């Protein structure tokens, strides 16, 4: 999950384009969006501080093994990336440590721009919880932006963190990070 390096940050229109292209490449009309840009499912006009990446982390729901095919076709430094300034990174369910039940909370993105394909984006609370567990500086900044913009509720976020299957120390650190970001 990279940050922008001279490319074009993925916005909602770019995400819809990636979903459409990933569906065609993988032969799967359901594409899971698991990285930072998943916020665009719930908040198409998310704050700029949450849209720094020029990539979207995706994988086909029904053919997850085809994520590499997506990355090879429209990934970093591909003609797609060079043409549009953004790209898809092949991901998997294991890309992030996610709260229990995340699959039931996926947010659908399906409209004429996806041409019948459906992007299934992480719920913003699940996304931010996973970022806080990852604990990188850029993830804390992302979580701070989400909390500052009131896109997530602290209590829901803490409940989600509590269900992530990681070491107790990581879970506790993530909860403490979340609390420290709201003051």
C-alpha cells in the first residue's frame, strides 16, 4: 500500500475504473477493495488526507488467486499506470488483519462507471481498525484524518479493534493509538 510518488491519487472515479478493469482482467464481477482507498466506498468525497495513494489494493472475491493477474496487467509501472497515473495492487484477504465479520459489512460500489462489476469496499471502521493494528506512521495519520473528519466513531472503532485476531499487545496498542488520536 504505497503513497503517491508523482502519480494521481485514487479518487472515486479512479476506483470505479480500477474495479471495472480488475473485473474484466480477472473474469470476476466482484472485486474486494481492501486498502486505503476502500474509504471511497462509504465516502466518495473522503478528505484529501485519506487519498494520498496512487494505488488501490484489490482482489477478485471469487478467484482470489487471480490478484497477481490484475497486478501484472494494471499494476505499478504498467501501461495502465503510465496512462492514468494510478494502478491496482494485487492483494488478498491476508493483506490486513481485519475485525471479525468484516465480510458482512462490505460497502458496494456498482454503477454505470463499473459497467456491472461490483467493488466491495471495507467498511470505514474495519479499514481504520486494520490500519491502527498495522501501526505504521502513515496508518496513524490516516486514522487521525478519519477520526478528525468524523468518518468513524471511536466506540465502534474500539469494538472492531477488540475483535481482530492478533496478539493482545498489538490489539491494546491499536486501541491506545485510537484513543490518543481523539485527545
